[in-house]
């Protein structure tokens, strides 16, 4: 069965935490692609996350632009899996596709913030209205 190490990063605080998902908990990640939103309430967390990447047991990174889940050699000039490029340099590197399978070891996810209340929502309650003063004709 599948087993993943899940690194959950919180963009608002800049901190991250690590969870392990095994067997039935790992099934919610199977077949998902990089960029998908996943609800973690199934594994006991009260938030949604966005799948941002991952790597396999040998350390090959997942790339969003590689279709499928297998490993492929890709000619790269920049991006995930390509470091320290010299101006105009291209290299053929081995990377993994952007779909999660049981061969993936680590998944990187980021918390998605719930929608903050806008100012119009906060002002939905009208202010107390003063009653109009009655004027009598003279």
C-alpha cells in the first residue's frame, strides 16, 4: 500500500509541519495532480491544501508540465529540478510526472487560506438610524 510523508507549509506564518499518511489516509492523494485542492478533513486536519509538488524515493522531483506519473528525461533551461543555470544552458534531466502514485515518497502541500471577510460583509449590519423629528405646520 501507499505511504507518504506530507510536508504542509503555512504561507501566512512561513512554518511547516510533517505528517505521515499510510494506507487508507494515503488514498485521498492517489491520482491527484500538482495544483489540485485536497480536503484533509478525512485524515483529521481541519483545512484544505493545494498540492505543490513532491519527489520519489530516489529524490527525483515531480514536475507539473510532465504528463503522467512515470520518469522521463526532459530538456530543461530552468524550473523545478534544474539548478544554477548558466545563461543559455540547456540540460536533459530525469524528472517524475505531476500525478501522484505509490512510487512517490514525499508530497509538498500548502494550506489554502479561507476567504477573509471583505469590508462589505463586515458592514452588512446597518448602523442605528435616528428617528426623524416630526415637524408640525405652524
